[in-house]
C-alpha cells in the first residue's frame, strides 16, 4: 500500500513539473521531429539542412547619426545571441505592427528601413542574406521596450555569396525580458 502511495505521489509530482515547463514538445507545424520547447525554431532545407532552435531574443536598437548617414532605430528578433553554428536573425523597423511583411535583402545602409533576415548556417563569415524572398507574419511584439510576448511565423528562401540556396520555415513565441 505504501509503495502504491509513493508511486502516485511521484507521478503527481512529475505531472506538476511537466505542466510548469521543461517538457519536450512536438514542433510539427514546421516539420521538425521532436525539439526541446524553445521560443524560436526553424527547419532549413536545400543546399544546407539544419534545425535552428533557441530561447528567442528580442531587443531594440535606437536610432543614431553619424557624419555619413542617419540610421533609424530597429528591432531584432533572433533564435539566440552570439556566435553559433546555425542561427536566424530578423531586423524589423521600429513601429512595425502585427501583420505579414515581405522579407528583403537590404543594402547595409538600409538597415532598419526594411524587414530583412540573415541566416548563419555553418559559417559566421558567409551569411545567407542574398536574393531573399518570402514573408514573416508578426502576431505580437512588445510595446515601447516593455516585456511582452514576441510571436510570429516565417517562410523564406535565401542565398549566400556562393549561390547556395536554402528554404527556411519556422516560428517564434516567447516572452521578451526587460534589459
């Protein structure tokens, strides 16, 4: 009888832990097998194959001026930060509201003026950021630097300088933390 009570107690405790997070979930919406629950996931196919998965990050870059140009402020949504083997980073102009937007390959002087994406796939020197086509659907972004939900989905094709082309589709859904 005591052993049965211990089993029920253990099973109840595990159920509570699973409900509060930390449980692997299926990311069937993007064709991935089973991934750890993360805030940002993507499946890459074509010239490179990869799964991108990370906690998701969101931050704002303020506008700035230099003798050469004035750069508008912009938002960054990515799988993670820093050097990583596979990663995806979106640059979104300040003031962008929920909706679906065309992704472009913007000139470096146009950063923050258009919605663009860069994929790092096995190299931190040869990014996939050329001949971009596809869309990002923004469902929600935090307002005015406050913490909040960052949610959306995307599908795009992009090339690197060697002409290698990949197709990427995925989603993000996480809470932005204040800095």
